[in-house]
């Protein structure tokens, strides 16, 4: 079994020290979920998905999160049940979800229901523009339970999604204060 099927947590110290915030205070905790076949990034259809590996995507996301005092945990699985379990577990510690459901986007009502059940704000991301591809990819059953969807910007879709989710969490925290 791949080590990527586990939840990976990176602390501020793993990334080179302080977050830039007071002490190591974390602004928000976010789970990033990579769905099926994303472990093959860099070698699977690079003309569609790009040449950047999943490890590189995660490194760039961690750098972005670290600079903003966010705690980001990443998870990848090719198995629907494992993704659902990760979403359920996130309800106990996370403030939001960044989700690339891969092909599950188009038919996993179980993942959709898990996101709805935990009531965490979520942003759906895709490397390719799913609306410009084959017709079966045009529909997302996940999007209706998310704040929004970002697609078509390659690995930057993840950073844009994290930025949008972080902004939403900050706005929600400000309105409660």
C-alpha cells in the first residue's frame, strides 16, 4: 500500500520554522484531498494534467499555507471509502476542505453526502477545465455542496482554491468577532 494513502501532516517546523504569526498559532486548519489517479501526476497524460508531480503540488500548497499561518494536511486515495473516512475525520479538527475528487466528481454521491454531512466549507478544484472536456466530465455532483469550483489552471487551481477557502474562513471569523 502506498504511503500516500495516509493522512500527511506537516508542521510549521517541518517547513522551516515560524509561520509569520505570533508563535506557531495556526489561523485555520485545512484538509486537502486528492482523489483517484492523482498519485500519477507528472506521468499521466501530461498534456492534460501537466508535468508537475503530486509531491510538487503538495510542496507548493504547503509553502502557500505556511506563509499564511495555515495548517494544511494532505490526503490522497484511489478508494472512495478512504476519502469518505478522511472527510468524516476532518470534522473533528479541520476548518475547511480543499477537494479534487478526480473522476468521483461526476458520480460519487457518497463523497458529496460526506461533505454535506460534516458541514465544513469546501472548495472543489480540478487541474483541467472539466467543462471543456468530454461531456461526461461536465457535471459535478460535488459542486452543489461546495462554496465554489476552480478548474483549468493546472496545479495553480489548488493554490487558487486554497486562497479562496482561506479568504472565506477569514471572512467568517471576522463576522463572528
